C-alpha cells in the first residue's frame, strides 16, 4: 500500500521542551522507529507540522531585527521545512539502516498554491509568534498594518494571519517521480509554503499558514495513496470529549463522522482540521483515513485501535 503519514509538530518538539537540537533528535528517533516498521511493507510519504519550530524562527527574527533584516513568513516556513526535513531525514536513514530496509529518503522544499481571493485573506485567524502586551500589539498594528488578537486565557496578544485552503502542490510531479523511483519522500511540511500565481510567470510567496492536515490530504490525493494516517497526541477521536459521556470512535463511516462534525464535536483549534482532512480523503472509494497517536501507528494500520474512517463498512 501507499501511505501518507502526517506527523504533528510535537513529534519533534514536546510541550515544555526548550527545542534544542538534542531534544529534537531524541524525539524523532521514537517517530522513526514506528515509521520504518510501516516502511517494511509499504510505500511511505511523510508530511509534518512546523508550529513550534516556525514560531521559534519567527521569534529569532523578532529578537535580532536590530542586527539583521527579519525574513517574511513564507521564508520562515521554508526554513522550517529544511530544518525539520533534515532532522527527519537523518533519523529515517539511520533507522532504515538499523532495521535493514534499503530505501533512499529525500526532502522536498514544497510550495502550495492558494487562491489569492480565498476568504481567509479578509479574515485572518491563525495565530503565530510570541505573546505581546496590548500596547506593543497596537504599535505593530499601526506601524505594519498587521492583525493582532487578544488571547485572554493565555494572557497576551498575538499576531494572526490568513489560513487559506490548499489548492495545488507546485512540486507534485517531482514528488510523484521520486515515489515511483522507490524513494521515501518528505514533502509539504508545515502545510507547504503558501504561494499565489504571479503573472505572467511563476509564483509569489504570501504571508499565510496552510493547515498541515488539509495539505496532507491534498498530498495523499495527488500521489493516489491508499491510506492517509494523521498522527497526533491521542489514540482515538472522541465525541463529547472531556464530558462524563465522552465516547471514543473506532471504525466509523464517512456519513457517521459527518453527522458528528455537524453536531460540533470537533474544535477548530484542535481535532476539527484533522477530521475535515480525514473526511475529504475517505469520501473517495476504497480509501481509508486513520487518526491516532504516533505510538499506535503500526497497530492502527493493521486495524487495531485508532479512529478508522472509511467510506463504507
């Protein structure tokens, strides 16, 4: 089978960690042990989140802005793709060799085209970067024409940017050729670098963040994957989560999951995008989407545990 695996950003950087390279290598070692077990019998395409990492790159830009010119968000995204792809590629090559699997690994710096008229550009909602005071946020809004919002629960103000729908992976033909040659590909990290068509030629980077799970679903579609596996920090999806009557979802149909989605069980800032991406993929005949934890990945692929989403049972 051909499997697209979408790793959460916490696969490299756990909550509370400083983000040292030593921590990231240690974390990725665990992920690679699981992923290479899948690679024994299946073709693997890997995508990943970049939230913690791109946030730190953005902070480095802000902190050193008086000494070196800060880079725009699309460049920061590209930097995070290279950084995470390199660490993941190093870990995968080491683990492939340890488990005796002969396979090349390649990381593709991936652009994802979005529609310049996407409604999200009129309503930015994706928070990025550090927390600031109200006074600092107001100064940024006035000086740079940025949009900032208050996060009362976490005590500060954060910049928000658009989160448009992914429309096309610019490097899709390169990705497919590498997969066809037997290579394990790491692509569309962090949702991809958002670009818009720049007439008459090429593309132009734009300040936005594409949801990594929706970009992962697009990647799975273009490579004609059999399974989209979204790995997060929980073993299953729940309805009524955190309530006395919470219920975990095992094997469910698209129709059942659509009903739960319409009832509002999945938050926009947590499980919502993952369920949306899984639904988009599993609506296609013969396709399966799985949402589970990294530690459960191998068992979930064999049908044990995890939330298994299928068009029909």
